[in-house]
């Protein structure tokens, strides 16, 4: 009773206990959480549980008894070395179990009935556990309880023993995969007793030192697919193991060469295929032939291109090797084979042109010694207008001719591809060339997918139309130097008006013209990753049908409010299926971008990081992510409002200072300012008047002062002070009316100077000059009236001056104080005071 009560209590509290796993839609993600044992506080209704990359060392009795609804269980990359009996008790619905990359020993870690509870198991992955090979026999665990098993992946020991593992009872087993392979001999008895249902056999990492025996795979009577990956054995030996099969679905040899295992430089040994090597392969009716990076540098007649059943081929892939198919007898054999490939859908003939990081960034492929793969097609044609016609099977849908050093010297002007009526995919990526030829079809062009990555876009961007792009729905232009093309204002995207998916990643792009996509109204998927964009280009506004946008690994710091609203609107219009990829950007989580942090946490757009945890940098230079910034928004941005008000206060203070300071200065120095304005105005007026006045001084004196005026006054004023004087006896000529001449002279003078002496009252024109001076003074033409008195009595002072004494500058000249007299006169003439 106590045990029952305890189990009920534990079951109840399991739903409310705190744990660090991510639970969503009955799926538990507990990966990389540091668990040392299987957590027991997870929801009981889980159907999928991921515990990879933890520190679990053992699976104990009943660790999963409360998770009976599990269908998928992943325990990869732990430290599991012990599986106790009943470790999987209760998992009767489990279909997928993966324990790869642990420390499970095939001889000791598996008890007899360890897989007994797993009656529904469909897929079992226990590979990459055998770290070191052994020369002792290895007995495999008993799999006979898993009658529904269809896929089994495990390690292959040097001396495997299968007679006690119950594989013969697995009537539904279809795929047998050996991920870690220590097998060094492929003998007839290696797989004795295997179930006849197995159709697919995969090997990876084997180091076979001896030649394989002919009937090595004979126990797999129903073999359809054979894949060898990174197998250190001679290609001659590998080709022998296809015996005695007559019909297969797929033969895949990838990196099958002893050179990958020997020496300091892991590179394939050079292999030349001859007819004897392919004598068993030639007899097989094969749908897919895949040869990738096997070190093949050449082949002899009746070998690689000679088959008894070419009509069976659906896919042929020759990739990463160095052999040519277009010179000498090879051209004849290739043409003959093509005419017989009536069912061929995919043909991939790719070179091994390596591309360095710098060359990838510049959009150019590297120079390599293997530049002859297609040279012989045009070896005898050296003119730019040469045309080539090459036939392909009518059924061909996918054609890949990539990673060649091209035909640098003799690129043809036009290439005709004949008999291709169903071609949908054309891949010419990283095909180095100096001229982009016209590629025409002898028939209807139905191309939907074109990959021109690595080909300099400046070679074709200036053309008005390219037949190759006529119906293209997908265009890949990675490493195509689009940065240079767009800087030259080339409207390259107008060449593909029907495109729906466009990939322009890896092009050093930092801007796009506003009208870049004006012709691409159908574009739905745009990849601009791995460029230099610091903001979302405005050109995207024209893409009204965009559904997927990739901006990964750019220099984005934020997404402005305009594009936030635009993306949300697009998402609503296409029923919440808009996808935005932003990984690899370093965003700024500062006050200016706080709206972006809130938006990225709330938007319903499908992001490439469902947790919305994009890396961002705070104001102090430390790093966090947008998820934490949003969750702790008030902590991160609480001071932003204070900062805003501080800025407002500072702005108001600056405005106050800007207006009050001039006002204060004007009020405190108003008289000085007024005087300065007056002087400036006066100087301007005087300069204007000076241009109209002829004399600085009109001099009026009597005869008793003639000697003093002539010898003292005139030299001082004219020679020393450099002023012009109008002197009646000198400057008024005889023969003209005297009164008019005096009036004109006074009118053209700035000042008038009267020398009043004893006989001045006897002067004929003295009173007239005084009256005229009064008139000019009152009309504003005369600046000053200066009167010098020389030893004159009051009764001799002219009465005409009495009424204007307030406007007269009076200088009392005494022979005893000559210097004082000169100072007063200078002040009268040069001072601004009246």
C-alpha cells in the first residue's frame, strides 16, 4: 500500500516539478542539459524525448517506466556503458531508439533480454560505440524480440559473430548500416545467416587490406542498394563485391580509396579504370550509379562508359574525380552511351576544382591543373563564333556540369543542347570561363532551376536577354561578383522576370539599388545570407509576394519599424507562413533598438530560431541575446525613459541658454551696442558722403590772419593731417559769380572753419559765409562748424554766430598754448562727437 501511495504521489508531483527541458506538443527536448541520470520529473504524456549530449553513464531499471507513451527516444552522445535489465521496461510503443556515440560494448553492455520490451521498435541506432577494434570474436546482442525492426545501424567488428543475435527472425528488416567499421577482410562467411529481407547495406570507415571475395554480399539475396563511404580499399576490390547481383537500385562509392587512410596527407591514390575492373558492374541492371571522389584519373576503353543494360540507368553521378570523357575514344563511347540511356533523368559530371575562401568571396574559381575536362569539345575551334551541338538523352531532367577550370582559351560563342525536352535543372556552378556563351536548346526550353554560382556575373549582366533564364523559377548566384555588377548599375535581375527563388548569398553585397527587383514580381524566396548588409534593403518593398527571406550572417544591428510592420503585414496576408532567417547577425540591444527587441519576441513570423535568442550587444559592450533582453526588458531598458527625459531637459536648457544669453547681453550693453551701430551706420553714411564731397574743410579768415593761415595752419592740415581745404583766395577762381562760388564750395565741404580775428567783421563775404554755413548745417550737408578765435574781444565776435553757438565747436587759440590749440582742432575734425 505504501509503495502504491508513493508511486501515485510521485506521478502527481512529476507534472508540477521544475525541470530545465523544453516541452512542446508532447515532445521533450532535454539535450545538452548536463543530466547524469534520466530525469524523472517530466510530463508522462511525452511521445518524443531527446536526451542527447548529456552525461548519462547508465540506464537503470525502470528509468522509462513512467514514459510509456514514448515513440521516439534519443540517447546519442552520452557516456552510457551500462544497460541494466529492464532498462526499457514500459516502452511498448517505442518505434525509434538511438544510442549512437556512447560507450556500449557489444560483448558486455547488452544483456540478453535488453530489447525484450521493445515489441514495436522500427528503427534502432547503436553505432559509433566501438572506439577500438579487437581481434577477438564479437558477439552481437539479441535482436530477435524486435520483429518489426526495419532499420538497424551498428558497428561492424573485425570478427563479428551473428549466430546468437537473432537477426534471422527479423523478417521485416530492410536496411543494415555499419557506421564504424573495423572489418579488414571481406570473406564469403562474414555475413552468413543474414535475413533474406535485407535490401539496403551501408558501410562506412572500413579499412580492408585484402581483396574482397566474389560472394562477399551473396547472403543478401534481395540487395538493392549498396553504399560504401570512406572505405580504405582498392576500387578494383570494391567493384568485385557487386557479384553476383544482376539487378540493383543503387551503387554508391564515395571516397573508396586506400589513400584516404595512408600517409600524412590523406588524399586518394590515382586510379585508372580498365575493362577487367568493371566486368561485374557492366552486367548489372543498375538504376543509380554514384562515384564520388574515388581518385579516378582516367579509364580505358570498354570500362567506365560500357554497360550491358544502359537502359536501366536513371541517375549517373561522376563527381570529384579527374577523368575526362571528351577526348579520343571516350567521345565515341560517351555518344554511344547517351543514345542508349533511354531512362536517364539525372546526369552529374563534376570536377574537383577547389575554391579557396578568398576566391569564393570574390566570386572567382581557382586555377587548377585539371583544366582539360571539356577542352576537347572545342579543341579545333579557335574563333569566337564557334558553335557546339551536344546531344543528351531525351528523358534527361537534371544536368550538372560543375567545378571545372572550364575552357579558358576557346569558349564557344554558342552551345546547342539537343534533344533535351524535359530538362528542368541545369547546374554550371563554379565552371570557370572568360566568356559566357549563349546556351540554346534544340527544342522547347522548360528549365526551372539554374545554378550559375562562381561564374562572374559581369560576363552576362549587360545582355538584354538570356534564353537560359526564359522560364527559370529558381536562380542560384552564389560567389557571382554581384557587388561589382550592381556597382556598374547593371539591372541583372531583370533578366529573370519569372524567378520565384533567388539566391544571391556570398557576394559581398552591402547595398541594392531601389529598383533592383522591379521586374521580379513573382519572387517568393530570397536568400541574401553571408553578405555585408547593415540594414534591410529598401528594394525589398517591391517584393509583394515574398514568403521566405534569408538575411543570415550579415551586419544587421536592427530591423527598423517600417520593415517590422511590412513583415508582419506580409505574414498576415499569407496566413502566418512568412519565414525570416536572421542567425549570425550581431544585433544591438540598446535604447534606440528597444522596439526591435520587443518586436522579435512577439512577432508571429516564423523565425529560424524558434527560441528567438539572437545574439545582441548591450550598451556596455557585453553580449546577451534578444530572448533574455525581452524577458528582462525593464531591467535592460528601465533607464531609457530617464535618458529620454534627460535629453529633453538638456535640449530645453540649451534652447533657454540660446535665447536668454543674447537678450541679457543686449540689455546689459544696449548703449554700447547702440553706439556701435550708430558708428557703423555713420561710417557707411560718411563713406557715401565722402564720395560726393570735394573738400574736408572750407576755410574762412580775414586778411590779418593771412600769414598765420598760409605758413602755419594750411601746412599742418593739408600736409600733416592729409585733409583737403577750400581756400577762398586760392580755389575760387575770378570771373564767376562770387556768391555762387562760395555757396557751392561750402556745399561741397564736410566742415567749415572760421578764423575769427579783429578784422573778421570787416571781411566782405564773412557774413554771407556764416549765413551759408548755418543753412548747410540745418539741411544736414555740413558736419561741423568750427570757430577759432585769435585774440579777439567779445565786441568783435560776429553776432550772426550767437544764435548757433550750440552747434559750433569753439577753439580759443592762444599763442602761449599752441599745442593745446592743435589738440582741440584735431579733436574737432576727427572726433565723432558734435
